[in-house]
C-alpha cells in the first residue's frame, strides 16, 4: 500500500484517504457591510466603475504612472458611512499598488486620511472633465 503524510498533522495516511485529524479552515461569515461585497449588485457596480475610467487608475495617473485598475475603492470607507456604499461619487478604481498606498496613508492619521480623500476626489473630478470633454 502507498502512503502519504498529512500536511497538517504529519500522520501517515493511505493514498487517496483523508487523515481524519479534523483540520479544516473555519471562516466567519461576512457581517455588516462586508457581506455587500459578495453580491451581484456590487460585482456589476465594480465593472461599471472600472469601465467608466477605461480600466485605468486615475490616482496613479495623477502621480505620473499608468496602471490598470482592478480594485474599486470606497473613498469614505464603507464601515464609516454605510449610506455611501453604493454611491458612485464615493468610488474610484485603483490598481493594487495604489490601493495599498492609499490604505497606508489612511492609517497614518486623520489629517493624512482627509488629505488623501481630497486627492482621490480631485482625481475623480479631473477624470470626469477629460471624459466629458
């Protein structure tokens, strides 16, 4: 008989069988605004926001970089103001690098967070002026 090792507890188990150590990842069900990210309405809204900006990241463009947007970011976080969750004026498409940089700035303090939020809103306004011509 051929055996393998369980990657979680290290026991020797016959090939094709489960160990029985009971290891299983338990994930908490999303609560509050977190569960809204798992809806088809959110998926459609994300695609709409990204397509409005032609798939580009306006925040990166304002810093002299051209990057594709693959994340839609809430300027005012959804946990702080759930009423703005679906508001398109509160959403901006960002690349992973820009999104990480924005969240670093958000954690630096309230003053830096407000400065970053105003920069993001100005990116939206400048992109809208280019789109409207």
